[in-house]
């Protein structure tokens, strides 16, 4: 992999309230993991973010508290910045759109567009709340979408179907400020000709998708907007709070927040450059031909980063000698829900990041969210799942492997890395894994498949535990200490690799592991089988992940409003229906991957008097080796079917957790194969 110059941005969070876990899963944690990986790879990368501090929600919060808008934005900027730092976000700068340099940048764009005749002033109808005595921004009018009938649509855009429309098209509009039906009132605004750039945008997105593989959910959103046809879009609003329109006779007008907020990425990079005493450095990233720009967002921001912002940058490029780069990829995530429902502050449903981190360390939360990112569909955070991720995976798999290895190294090898002697077959397989997995994980990161990368990290850790068990160092230390030394050497090399590949996800814990190893991370592609030299002195080990007890989680569950708890809907079947299903105990005797499928495994299972072939969709949860000799429950009378050209003669029962991982149902070793399950 070649070294790259990379610009990464995350959507600017709004500074009128605290960030919650859903925000982290959408735009922030995926970006941070990607950035940390790219830094380990040695790429020239900067990560830009900051607070979005203009717009009506700020003024409404200020009016309620009878304070100035500055009080609100100062409070939540600092609060969110501190929460991000505690969570481990590695921004190069966390800026603010209220800073003078941002105002200047936004006004420069506005003036250039106006001078080039792009912005047209025209009268139009906008919703006005007579009780509040103000024009209402789009997000403060709610009604029924004229396209799909969604009853919580905004005045210009439907979150559910992605349609854009004129305010007068919204059905049953209501003001979210007063609750009254607003009237449409004439006002004058400057408009950006978004429709003029539709052909350019369609070609641009097609080219980026062809070359870099955009996510399907992003492409579908874009296609929906293009199908309706892009229209001129107002770039000003009738407000007091915001960036003043830099034109004569424009009192009471500010630049609309959708226009200026995305320019916050550019102004933040300018401030970053000035902080380094390199005032022109920002141009290397925003105007460098070899720079790739990746914009991490949630799905509610797709239109701004795939259509509006690229159109604005192209409008600048057409009329200037300086050329801005456009996003190479916009890997937008879907939504993370909380215990089965959307986060809702008004209903008390959810938990804020700062509140969460008062209770638990950051790394277990980072790992839980990363292994369950809503990359292609909405997912859920469950307290029980968080507990299971911490206890069963971080503590019992990763932490246990590290602890066992360090105990052996300390007790039998004077806390030093022992020599590696003649290698067995399982030694060579483990060493091969240390070379294969980092490359596999790197490829997933490069394609923004963070969740799959995390799965592979834990798969390597499972392989490491299996290697430790199969090598039986507690036996070899008595019979042949050199064999035991080889095992512990390889285990320590494995710990080094795990510390590095996990570091983008659990940076605080990885730092502790490197401290225990008395070592430092290397460049990603240098991770291998000899990162720790023979005789290298180790430091004292420590317990990395503490178990979370049931009563601790129950306290959090008890805080939830009982009226909001989701009750599972059950479709009842008759006993006669159920009795048709024949379940039997079977033993897996062989397992192998199926070419061209990353989900299916071909299994041979042994019943009492026969062997069957079953094709199971569990390849993303198990390696073939992990399944050998497991006793499982199968549906034995399922009609045979062909999958990927292979005959499947049954189905293995498995439980799917909330991250999508499948756990096959195992039975006691003493139960005979072929036994009926009743």
C-alpha cells in the first residue's frame, strides 16, 4: 500500500445539547478508527471536526434560559469537546463555526457566488409562526410528506423517503415552537442554483462509485434526489443569530446554516494550519490534487455531503484559479437505536456520552459500538449486549489470553521473551495468522468495513486462545521447556500484533498492552512474527477488562421509562405445526469455506447412522477450525436445497446476537449423536 495524503471530516455536531451514543456510531467512532489505522499505516492524514453553532435551535434554547446564544454554544461546545476527548476521539482540531475565521470563509464563498451571478434574489413563501413572531426554519415545521405520507416530515425534506419539496407542498404543517399551524408568508432570499449542477453531480457520483465503491445506502439516497430533480435552494434566512449576509440592504438576513456549516471543515483546517504557524498548509489538503477527502456522516446528512457541498465546491472551482477537491467517498452510516427505539431526550430514552463515561471506561463502549456499527442498516445498543461484549469477548477472550501468556512468561521465563526453536504445524499456522490477519483487516479498513474488521480482530484472538490451549504449555514446561518457550514466544508476538490491530478500536487498552510489553507500536505493514526480540524484558501485567456484574446493568435498565420499553411481538403457532420440525443432535466432523462466498461454510455432520452435508451461513462468526467436533442441534427433516452449487441437507440452529454474530447451539459432550431434541 502506498502512502497517501488524506483529509477526513466528521459531521459537525450541533452545539445545543450533549452528544449521545447514536451520534458516536454514525459519524465519529468509524472515522476515528479509520484515522487511527491510517496513522499507523504512516499516511499523511488530518482529522477535522468542530461545533455547528448557528441556527434557530440555539436561539430557542437561549430564549428558554433567558441567556445569550453565546452562553449556550460555549456550554455545549466545551461539554461535547470534553466528552469526545474522554471517549478517545483523535481530532487534529475540534473547532467552532462561531469563530471569526469561519465567518470570513463563509462570507467569501457567498460573495464570490454573488459576484459571479450564481445567487439570485427572489421572493418566495416561507412558514411564519405568528405566535412566536418569526419565520420558521425547515426543521421547526413538521407535517405529512407529500410523497410517502410520513407524518413527521420537515417543511423541505422527508427523512424517511429522502424527498425534497417546496414548503407549500407539505401537508398538515405545524410549528414545533408554538404548536400552531403556521402561515405561508412572502419574504425575499438569495438562492443557489442547485439544479444547474445535477448533471455534474450525477457524473461525479457515478465516477466516484465506479472507482471507490460508494455504499449502496448513500447511492440510493442520491438517486432519490436526482429522480425528483434538484431545485434552487435558499442560502439565506430571516434571523438575528448567524453569519451576516455580506451585502448592502440585507439587515436581518443571515447565511443559512446548511450553506455555511459545511464550510466549517475548511475554516477549521485554516485554524489548524495557523496553530502550526503554517498558514497555507490547509491548501495542501483542500486543494492538493493527490489528496483524498473522506467525509464520515450519519444518513441524515447525506444530501449535504454528496450533493450540496460538492455543488458549492464545484461552483467555486468554475470561477477561480484555486480548485477545491471533492469527497472521494462519503461512507454514511444508518442510525443506532437504544434498546429497540430511537434516542429521545424528551422521553428520557437513551444515554449521553458524558453520562455513560461516568459509569464505564471508554474502550468497552468503543468496542461494543464498533462491532455493531449501523453500516448498512439501523442497529441497536442494548445494555445486556454491552455487558456481554465486555465480559465474554474483551475480558474472557482477549484479556484472558494476554493474562495467561504473561503469567507463563513471568513464572517460567523471568519476564523475558524466550527463544523460538523448532516449529510444529500449529506454531507455523499461528505465525501465518500474524501475517495474514493484519493484511485482511487493513483491506477492510480501506473499504470502510469497520464492523467486519473488528470481527476479524476477535477471530484472530480466538485463534490465539485455541493455539495456547492446543500447545498445552502447562504440560510442555515440565517435559521440554524449549517447546514451552516457543509457545510463549509466539503468544507474546501475537499479543504485540493484537495490541496494534486493536489500537484503533480500544486505544486506551492497547496503550496499556504496549506498556506491559515494554514496547511501542510499529507501522501497520511491519507487524509480523518478530516484533519482540529474544531476551526482551517485559513489564508487569495488569487486568485490562473488569467484569461488569448483572446488578450494575440492572441499575441502568431500571432507569428506563417502563412505558417506553419495547415488547416483543410473538407470532403463535400450533403444537401440530411445531411437531413437524425434527431436531437432532449432530457432530461436526469437517468444515471448509465456500469459494466466492464470505458468509457460507460447507459442513459435514455425523448423525447416528449417516453423514450429511449442511451449508451454513456462519462464516463471519466462525473459522472452519473452530467448528470441528462441536455437538450441535440440526433441523433434520428440512427439504434439501442447493446453495452456491452445493447441496444442503439440513439446518444448524444458532442464536443471533444484536451485533449480527451467530452462536451455534452446543450441547453436552455426553449426549449421543442422533438423539432427538424435544
